């Protein structure tokens, strides 16, 4: 929204008010003395363009297909969620993450998974004074503690009852185990609460013992830990059941469950976001170029770019979470820009050459140069984020944005013209395009003389 008034209107106004630049010939490569860099870039792009048409196009096609298949296989390995211990927003040696590590090494940990025992009707007898839920809590703890990936510690209201039962039965250890009767559980529960405030047990039950939790502690919040924790608890709940006469067991609460909830949302909406972006691009580009083939042609490069970006994230050890998800949308936005610029230029050049190869050669050497400079300038501006930011989040974003610019630039300069050469779409020869770069001077009042 901001680019329309500034780029479309303000820039031409400023250009009309300012004097003519003195280095125009240098920029377009006509000044042999000072145009070495610009001429070198132009020649490089001309060589790159030759990869996308003629006999070399067959080899380029095979290479692109092989790399795409490899990138897709790596993309499927991307981890959803937090790949590191502590906060992914901060570096591993940050004060916060170091403190988290120290606490986890000396205590059960800061990462909990809560399984909730919830009463079905609020007016019924207190849940935690009934034998069945108390013994289900104990059984749940026993199952998860004896599993392959047990928590560091577990705790529930049921853990306090055996000791209370022993103390109020003369201190004899044989009275530690509870009878599986409601009367025995009620007596032990009353003994626990005798002379103390209900607030003392607010970490495992509410103030009236109507509902309770089983808390599980874990050493870290890496996604592997989260997956193992949820898998073991689900298996335990399958064994003891979740729906009972007076109560239900619900999974779950705590930091582990919250992180998984966020990850499930990210995993779902990454496909929804990409699907909607692809739909918008297909409709708008098909309308602009008067051809569905054009919309499909532009979709292929941007989706290839996303595949390669995901593969790069796998190699860099960056997971897909709520922080990195927007990068996919940004990548499509950048990629479709480059694709439209280059494809429109190819269409314009084709009007003069009537030859796909020559049109590609000229388009990559001209508009390709603008794409190259745009990507390079943004890259130079963003890359220092990775080295200068004290926030790992910003560093990762800087690195990913650099990857987005590089991947989309390469894909645009090679794959877009390659697809035009392979498909030879009819819309390229059309003179009625909304995104054409040419200007019909006959529509200007007075023609070329008036412009002069």
C-alpha cells in the first residue's frame, strides 16, 4: 500500500524535478572507461541466459529436476517446532538460556505437561476424595515413569495420601498403602488438609479438591522431547481410559502442551497460507497475462524457491515455527516479483525479435540486471543481522531472508526463462498485457515531438 504512492507517483515526480544523472551511459554499459562493473555484470547475465535456451536448456532442465527432487526430499525432513533447548528467540549462551540449563540440571525442570482430571458435574462429590480417580492418577504416573522416555519427575494429589494415612495411623509403615475404598481415600484426604490451607496444594488441585492434575516434568522443550512426552501420555491414557462415570481425563496443559498446540497450528496453516498465496497468484497472473499458462508458469519458480529454502533450513538446523513461518510468504512475494519483471520483459522483447531465444537473451541481460542489483542490495543490508544481532530470532531471520533473496534471484534468472523456452507459451506474443513494460507513444498527446 505504501509502495503505490511512493514508487508509482513520488519517484517520477522527483525524477522530473532533479537534473539528469551523469552516469546513465556508465549504468547501461556504453561508457567503456568507467563501465567495467556494469558491463561485466551484463556479460555474466548474458552467459547465464544461454543456460535457458537452445541445446544447453536440456542439460539445465535435468539439473533443475534433480535438484528439485533432492530439495523436496530434504524439505520433508524439516522439523516443526523448537529444535533447541530453552528459548529459540535467544542464543544458547544468553543469560536466560544458561539459567534455564542450570535449573534443569539441578531440578526436575521448568517444562511441564499437565494431565487434568476434571469432574463432569460441579455439584457432585469432590473428585479427589473418591478412590477411583486417585488410583487412576497413581496408575497414570506408574505407566509414564516406566516408559521408554520417562519424565524426570511426576506429582499428583495422590502422592500425598499414603504418607498422611501412615502418620494418622500411628506412624506404622504398613498403613502407607491405601485401601481402594472411598472411605479410606476420604480419610487420607482429610488428614492431608487437616490444619493447613487449601492453597498449599494449589499446584495439584483446586481449593475444594473438585479437580486435580498429574504434573510431569521434563529437562528441555526440544521438539523430540515434546513428541516423546505426548506419545507416552497418550499411550497411558489409552490404557486407563479418559471417560469415566464421574470425571474425564483431559490432555493437557503446561509448557509442553502449549508448544505442541502452537506447532500443530503452524503445521496446519503453512499449507493453508501457501495454498491461498498460490491461488491468488494463479488468478491475478492469469488475468494480467490473459493466460492460465502464465499463472502456472510463474507458480513453478516460487514453489521451487520454497522447496530450496526449506532444504536450506534443514541444513542450518532451523525449525519451522511461528517465527519462521512468515518467511515462506515473504519468499513467494519476492519470487513472484522477480518472475513478473522478467516474464514481462521477455514478452516485450519477443515483440521485436519474434524469437524466444533472442527474447530471453535480451531480457535476462536487461531486467535480469535490475533483479541482480535489487537482490544484492537487500542482501548486503540484511546479512549483518546475523553477525550483529544479540537476538537469535533476528539473526535467523536475517540469514533466512538472505537465502530467500539469493534463491529467488537464481530461480528467476534461470528457471523462468527456461520454462518459457520449454513451453513456448502463446501469451508471450500477445500485445495486450496488463504488465507489459513497453509504452505506446501514440497514446500520448502530441506524440514523440511533444515528449521531446
